[in-house]
C-alpha cells in the first residue's frame, strides 16, 4: 500500500512541571468535547477520512464482514426472569440491531412482544439496557441507553396492556433497579450536569431515591446520600420478599463496600431509616438473597477467594455465620432457589457449579459442557426452577432450565448455528511470566490448524485489571478469524479476579508492570510454542485493555506485528479528571501523589512513545459518545503516534459516531468494526483467507480444509 500522509495536527508548547519533572502535553486541546469544539470535530473528520480510505483498500474487509454477519445470524435469547407467573426474556432473531423484550404467561405460554428498541432510533443506536419486572409482574421498569452513553433514562411499562406509563427518570447512571412492591422503585442518580459537561464532567454526589409510580421525578424521595463524602457511590437492592432494602456504598472501583439496611416493613413508622450492617470499605459483599430478616452474602471478608455467610437481623445479637468455607476455587456468586442454594465457582477462569442445602449441607454438582462460562442461576425462595446460560469460545450461549426438585436440566433455547463447534479446539495452557508467576491462557484454533502444527497469525487478547475475570465466551468476529485459519489466545493476566484478591493486588498500583510483563510473556510463549508466527502476532484490548496494548507496544514494539487499542486509557496523568475516571485511582493510583505519579509516568502510553523505534501497525478505536473513557485519551495518543518517527507501518484511529464505550452498540456497527479490525490485523500478520471469495459468499472453513501456511 502507498505511504500514508497523516493529517496535520496542531502541537502546542505546553509543558508542566510535575514533582520536579517537565511533562509535555502538546495535544491537550484534543481533550475538548467533539460536540462543542469545532477544531476537534474537524480533526476527527480528517482522521476518519484517512482511516476509512485505508480500510476500504484492504481486500479482506468485505469477506470478513460477510462472515461475521453469517456467524452472528442466529436466534439468541437472554436469561428468563419470572415474576407473577410471567416469564420475561430478550430475543434477537439474528441480525436485529437490538434485542427485543418478550413476555409469556407460563413457561409454555405464547410469546408477546413488549419492547422493540429497534424502533427507537433510525440508526439503531438507542438500546434497551437493564430491565426488571415488579414482584407480581404487573409493571416493567427499564433503562434506555442512547448513543452508547453511560447516562440512562428510566421508564415504566404496564405489562398487561403494553402501554408506557408517564413516569420518566433522568440522569441515572451506574444504577440498580429495585422495586418496592408494586408502588414504586429505588434507583441511583447524579445531580443534573452543566449543559456542556454531560459527557466529560466528573461524577459526584450519587444518591439513592424512591420514585412512586404516577409522580414527577422532582417529587422523588431522597433515601440515602452522603453530602459530606461526594465521592461515595450508592446502589440499592430489595430482597425478593420485599422485607429489606440494602444500600451498598463504594468509593472507587475496588470491590470494597459498606452495606446499610432499611426495614421496609417499618417504613410507615420510621421512614427511610438506614441501619449500618457492614462498615469500613474493606471487603466485597455480594447479596445472595434475604428472607424475612435473614440475609445471605458471598464475601471475601477473611476469605480472599470468597465464602458464603448468613446473618439473622432478628436475633438478639446478630452475627455472621459461615455456611460454605473458602476453597481453592473462586466462589463467584450464589443464588437461593426453592429451598436450595446454587453456588457458581470459577477454577482457572472456567465455571463449575453445585447445589447445597440452605444450611450449607453438601448437595450435588452440576455438569457443564466442557471449558466455558456459566451464568444466571437466578431465582427466589419457593421457586422450583432456575435458568442458566453456558457459552464457550466455540459455542454461542445456550439457555437451560434446571428443575430443582428432580435435578433435570432441559434446554430452554439453543442456537442454530452455521458451523460445527466440534471443528474448533479450545485448550488451556499455562506460561511463566518474568518473575516466575504461572499464568493461564486459553488458546483456540480450528482442529485442522492445530493438527497441521505450524505457526499461524495469532490474535492475543488481554485486560488485566479492576478485579475483572476474562472467561470463555462466544464472538462472531473471533470465529471469522478462526475460520480464516488464524489462532486466538486470551491471557488471564494479573490484575484480574481469576484467583481472588491476591491476583488482583499483584497487578495494580505499584504492581501494574506485572500485567505488562504477563502479556509480553504470553506473546513470547505463543511464538516459542509454535502457535503464533514470529512475525504474525497481533494484540488487542479494550478500555483498561487498551492501556495494556499501548503500554506493551511502547515496551516491546519488536514483539508484535499489529496492535488494536480500543477505547483505551492512554493519558495516565489526567485520567481522573473526566467522568468516571476518578474511580479508577483504586487500580491506578493518584496522579497528584508523587509516588503514584512516578509509577504512572513510567508506563503511560501517551508519554512513553519511543521516537525512532520501529513500531507495529496500530489501529486505535474510540467513539464520540464514550463518557466512560473519554475519546480525548485516544485522540491524544493517536496524534502522538502519528507525529513520532516509528517506521513505515500505519498508525490510524477509527472514531465511531453515536457510539460509546461498547455497550448498546447496534449489530450493524459491531459487524463493521469487527471487519475493520480483522482486515487490518490480517494485513499485517500475513493471514490469507483460504477459500474466501472476494466477490461472492462462498466460504470454505479452515475447520474442514487444511489451510495453506500464510
């Protein structure tokens, strides 16, 4: 391809002295909101023009788009939620931009469409986010996401008639949806932001409110707030029997909470009287369920890998009682269904589950279909059934119904797909990081590629932060890559939650370099084991994973052929100045504290680009409505990449409109983005597309045809 001429980007002579060190920030003007800054909007248009022109010239783009579309074209369902004899669930027929919400009376009743988000916006970018039926199933509370923003609008539907109520809640964000009987609900919101700061201003003073149906938002009752601590956040939950409301408070992103209780049975007498249950912001507390004044929680209090405990608030001296002790596996969650408890464990980043009695007595294990991720197991005391989903890299999510009485598991919804999952191999291997730590990694290839035993272009994905565990899951985009003969690897880096609190702590703050060392070691392992081509390894990550990609490219540009950094945190000295960024100091540290500053300055992607080094091909992606990681991070990073002398390979930025951090993205946009990324990565890793016709629809999958070595 011809040499690339990058758009001119203004460089300002801005240098600040921070803790005695001069720090240049020539592109700070690109932090301005693209909606209100004409110069930034012009820069975005010119960069998008260059990137679109480049991607249009890639012959792999169109066939990848066709294959991603084909892999995505299957009927898929969300987990059913039962309320008042009605079953609520989402369904996408295949290529709808947004999933629809249905209800049926009884398990085998006729399905009825309740909500169709596809009619909400011409571009498909307005999405149904969370939803919750009232206890008796009379009403449906749901949140609407527009253009990918984190802001939500809450609305209510009459389930019987399908008609919307007049109720509307604005400026909700990071909120739970908790019904109080059929009369109203608890939710969390922030004060209305200044007119031009909705997508960039820092979020403070979140509070919990009660909204009574049929009233205006400005009459909502304040339930809980901490004006003396504007940095605290709060969410509300209500036990299924409606007796207790739980207010969970947090300071940052760490799973360290305080919990307070409201006895709803005494509300007429006491109002919203809040009683402390857990104080100190030291541990994670995940509500399992409540019955009367008894509560069950999954917690890492005195158990880094979590245990199950309960407390009876009605006893003279309430105290926590251990029901299930900490094990070597991570107890991710639990649910009470009927008179039993379903425990969902994670071992080496894969799921397994078991059922026990309410008093903790051992029960039976649930058989899951291989290496994968199980989720769901929602229910309430008295139920005789629950639903769960199971998915893996080569298997879209299937929904199962579990009869708690008989123990029988039956399919509720299984996808009809256009490929043979058995033609793809999912394996887990362990590699050794720089300091000797053993780190797991999933590797996925077609069986034909694995049998051939030759290195192939490989896409390595990572995250490594915020106690987030990366577990097996299906992706149509990844399947298109695998079908074309590539390999995919997912590394479970330190900083995540795969092995509990110690694993998280080992990859954050002053230990953040461990995450980068793990990712680099994963890449070296793939090459040394003959899985990845030495000149055909690409890396990908989003959000904190975008930071990961930017940091390791600076540290080891020689190791990678291509890199895709999506919606990344790229300026580690100013991340806390925008929207939710202030929460992230739990993982990253405080840029205004000298010790933390020195660590952050040492790996910040924007500040550590190695001018004069040969860099891999880099594609940066972001979106104009991303108010989680504001696009200024990616704008500044891309401008710095393009200014530096980094060799002949491209450094491009793809900026999506009417999109945000990722959630709610319509199917059409997801397909386009996936095709752009795969075509870019294929171009620079040497992946050919065996059997893919550039002009037609015919595909010969690598799973059934020995691929030529690229």
